[in-house]
């Protein structure tokens, strides 16, 4: 397998504070990779650098063959991002949100296909504010998938969920090809290898269910 993400000696400094002190890891094509660690360890900083939202201080980083600092639109149109707080308009419906987000991509997936992938057929035309927490997280996942990404990032995808909602989110993720049982990664079409995922997550049981491989970031 070829590496989709390469991190070699990554350093991030804020003044005299060194938030990341030379970390290294790879994410291979077709796998789901989880980055675990306590609060303040640098997980979100690492993921934001990979997404191109934060510049590194030192080290080498490649995402889909791009340097995230220089990848620009060419890289952004190939990745999907599911943030912890999505900031979606709660007055819109999932169908309306997905239709709106699809307009910014050159090759979006069909809206109805994404609705089915995340299991929201019965709630597609309900206002987001009427959905449960787990259902709203499925909308977040759909927004991350609508652009048909080659790589999907998730930042603590089930934080604040009760156990039932968390298990529902896992089922939704597995339904779009997440995890070793499907042989594809986050953002992957079912039964099509070569799509990949990276998750920032504090839950060990979630990593157990979804990840092929993980790294633990401490201090």
C-alpha cells in the first residue's frame, strides 16, 4: 500500500511553547487511522496541520501527495472534514444542506445517495433543529461525504453522545465503508478500496470499532 498521509518530525511552536515535538506517523491507502491521546496532547493541532488550516513550524507533511501549506484548492477538493461543532443552519433540512454544500464541489455525490449512505431517508426533509444528536451527527457525516472525498478527517465524531447515539453513529460510519470489515477507509464507497480516513478521538472503544490502526499522542 502507498501512504496517503506522511508525517515526519512534525513540530509546532507557539512562541516558546512547543505543542508538537517532532512526531512521525503514516496513514496507508485504504485504512482507517485513529489518533488518540489526552486533552491538550496536540491531536487537534496535528489534524488542523494535515487539513491545511494551521501551518507547521518544522518537519515534513504530505497529504495525498500535497504539502498542506501549499496544497490550496487542489488538495481541499480531495478531502472531507467532519468538525466537532459543525455550525450548520438548524433551520434547514438535511436535503437542503447537502444540496447547498454540493454546489461548491466540482464532482459532488448525488444528494439522495449521501442521504441513504448516512441513514437519513426518513429525516431528509425535517428541520435539523428537530433531529436527535445522533441524527445531526449523521448530517455532519453527510456534509463531509458530499464532495466525494479521497480522504475524510473526523474530529471527535461522537463527543457528547449517549451510548445509544454513539453506537448509531458507528453503524452509520460502517455503512459508508468505514473500518476493517469493509476494507476501505472513511469516505470510501462500499466495496471500493483505496479511500482513506484519519480520526482524532479520545474514545478507545470507538477506535476499537472503527480503526485499522492507531497512534497515541502524549505530552
